[in-house]
C-alpha cells in the first residue's frame, strides 16, 4: 500500500512538472508573438509616415527624386515581405535609405525650416527608436523561448508538443558596417 502511494505521488509530481514546463513554454511562445506584434505596430507606423514625408519633401528636393523613389520602393518591399529574414533585409534597406534622406536634408535650408517636415522627421525618428527597442525586446523573448525549448527537460516537452525554434530579427550585414565619415569641405 505504501509503495502504491509513493508511486502515485511520484507520477503526480512528474505530471505537475510536465504541466509546469508546458505552461512555461506556452507563456514564452506567447511573449515572442506579442513582441513580434509590437514590432509590427511600429513598422506599420513607420510605413504610414513615409508617404507623408516623401510628399512633404518632394517639392524641395527636385534633384533627389531617385532617392525618394528608392524609399517608396523599399517601403513597398518591406510591406510585402512575409518571411522574417526577407522582412529584416527589407526593413534594413529602408532604414539605410531614410538615414541617407535625413543626411540630404542638410543641403536644403528651406526644407530644414519647414515645420511640417520637421514634425514628420521627429515622428519618424521616434518611431525608429521604438522599432529598435521593440526589436531588442523581441530578440530577448526569442532567446528565452529558444533556450527553454533546447535545454533539458524543456527540450523533451517541446518535442512532444511540437514547439519549434523561432528566428531572431537580425540586422542585415549591410547595416553592420561602420559608416564612412568625410569631413572634407
């Protein structure tokens, strides 16, 4: 009788541990999904601001139409990208083009004085900061989740219930290079 009680206690304990691990994996997976939704929200805001910015500067920047066209094309590629890696590359390209656009503002004094352009630039800069924070939070959430599904005993429970590894939102190689600064006048 005592052996049967011990057996059921051990089985009960193992079931509770299994439930705890499963629930922890589910919580981590939901946190990753929520973190991705936060990135999506900020990217949507960015995508909505870009046409307004392009329209606001179009009249001032007559000689930069190619840059403006590239920004619109990059925005469209970023919106249509579905795979995480493709999305990261497209967003990285868009970030680079926006940085170049902001640098070009220096060549246009009237543009720098435009209240509308300054407000849009400030909103876009704020959004870029929020995207960076959301991306960091997402990658932290992915790291925690991936660690749980790859370490014992979580890896056993993860394989039983088909929890799969998540991708990090990585910066493309082109953005990792150090920008060249030319101070020649």
